[in-house]
C-alpha cells in the first residue's frame, strides 16, 4: 500500500506561482556551466534552452567583432606596425576564437602561433617602447576567453600542458625583448592559470555530479534487481516446502504399496519401487539446488507448515490487536479449493498488503475479501485514507511488497492490479487461477 496523501485542500498546498516556475536564467546558466561537454560536443550542448546552447557562439562572435578592429587600430596607431601587418595580425589573432566553442584546443594552437608571430613582428615596430609586449591587451583578452573555453572542455592534464606552454613561450620571447617595453608575459601566465583553475574546477564539479548521478542510477537498478532476486529466493524456498511435502507423500505411498496391497505381481512391485526411487532422487536434487537459496536456514530454519487461506482469520485478528481496523470476508471452502501454490500466494499477498497498510496508512479502515469460483481465486484488499491525527510510520517504501506480490501472481499465472483510490485509499486486487499456467514462455522473454 502506498502512503496516503494528506486531506489538506489542494488550494492551500499548491506552491506559489513563482516557485512553480522554471529556474531563473542565472541558475540555468550555472547548471550549464557545471555540465561537462562530451567529446566532439560544443560547449553547453546539453543545456535545456536554445539560447543557452547558442550562448558560446554569441560570446565568441561578439569578442571577435570587437577585438578585430581594435587590434588593427592599436597596432597601426600606437605600435606603428604598418597597415598590412596590423591587418594580418588582427585577423590571425582573433578569427580562430570562433572555434573556441567547438574546437578550443586547435583554436588555442592557432592563436598562440599568431600571438607569437605578432610579438616577433612588434620587435621591429617603430613605437613598441612604453607599450605592452609580447602580449598586447587585445591578445590577453582573447587568450583568456580561450582559456575559459579550454577549462570547461578539456582534461586537467591538457590544461596543465597549455598553461606551461604559455609560460615557456613568454620566457623564450623574453630573450629578444625590445628596450623600454612593458613585459606582459608574467601577467598572462598568472591570469591564464587563474582562469584555467576556476573553469577546470567548475568542470570537475560537473563531472563529479554526473558520476554521482550515474552511480545512483546504477545503485537503484541493482537495488531493484536484488529486491527481485530476494523475493524469488523466498518464493522458491516456500515452494520447496510445498512440493517436498507432496514428493514425500508419493515416496511413502510407493514404498508402502506392497504392504498395503498384498498379492501384487513382481513387475508391479518393481514399478512401485522405481516410482519411489525416482521421487526420492527428485526430492534430493531439489533440496541440493535449494541449498544455496536457503543458506543458514537449512540448519535452523522454521519447520512449521506454510500458511494458507485457512490462516487468514488469525492474520487479521493479529492485525486488529495491533490497532488496525480490518474486516475479513472469506468465502467458505476457499482454503480447500485452492492448490498449494495459490493457497500460499493468497496468504502472502494479504499479509504484505496489511503490512503496507500498517506502515503507510495506520488507522485506515481496511477490508480483506477472498472469493473463488470454478476458475480462479480473487484476493481483494482495500484500505481507506489514514486518520488525520496519525502519522505514517514510513514516508517511502523499499518496493519489496509490490515486487513480492507481482512475483507470486506471476508464479501462478494470475494478474495483479494495484493503485490509489480517488478518496486517498489504496487497492490491491489479485486474480489467481486454480489451474496451473505455464509461464515458461514469459520467463524466456
């Protein structure tokens, strides 16, 4: 049974309109920054909004459109590098930034090469003195943008390599430094390291959250699988007890036939002896196969007979004594009509349903009904809403109950219908056929 919802009117429990809205743009952008980009994917490729996915392209385009004319003007007017060189360097140092959103590492290689060539060219400029060198202010701005894209995309090893190459390039260029310039090699080295560290940490946080979510998904799948296997093992142990009883009866009847029916011919006695031997062998094989499932229970398990429909009255009385109002409607002859597997499954379904009522809807009025006809046994457990003053013992279940019910119904070839009721209660309805149904094809599928 599921947790019964509160009686509080919907209008009072509905969150405010502002709370029901989607997260604001800054929050969405922060999530996109923390979401790592996969190989060959652009930045923010997994962002939910179109404008978020287009944001890296827009930023790089604006940066290029701003830096390209400024670079040409500054190199021409301030550094006196010549119009041809200024135009070529402006294009070479800024246009590769358009690849930062999709191919940041190749873009970095092209930009670093263009910036290095530009530093060499500026050594011959007419007014390089008293200006920034080897990295101009426009170079620093574009390079930091590129570092941010690299930090959000590449691995830590790659980022460390990029940072070291940046520093080594600045040191090598320093050997040909012109007189009177303002050396910016150390400035770019420090700033690029800071940007790489921040964006790399942001990406690492996103990677960690992604791995945690993936591990939680795997753990949930494993938990569901373990729950299913545990319930199947429990059912297998109980079925072993049921089948073992009948096999033992067959063995005893076959062994005692010559004494109970004197005068049998020798071939008939040998046939009974073969039947008894086959039954004992089958029983032994079954017990050996079930040893793993039984575990320690084989040495100290409960040897009491398995319960059935005939013991539902005792189960209901025990639940009532625990403070849960339960009514039982049991059709006469149901316990004698049902075969052992159906008899045990019906009892376990009612038992688990009542246990769920106690855990999730304590105090809720509950009705248990067991009827049968010539073809099937119908088990129905319905509970109303929990009392307002009573708090459910468990806010969320483990899922074992419904899994066990489905496995038992599936074992007998029946059907199970579970779900909440409009008034806040819960309903469990199981149809268990009285004739055996072959589920081999279903298992194979």
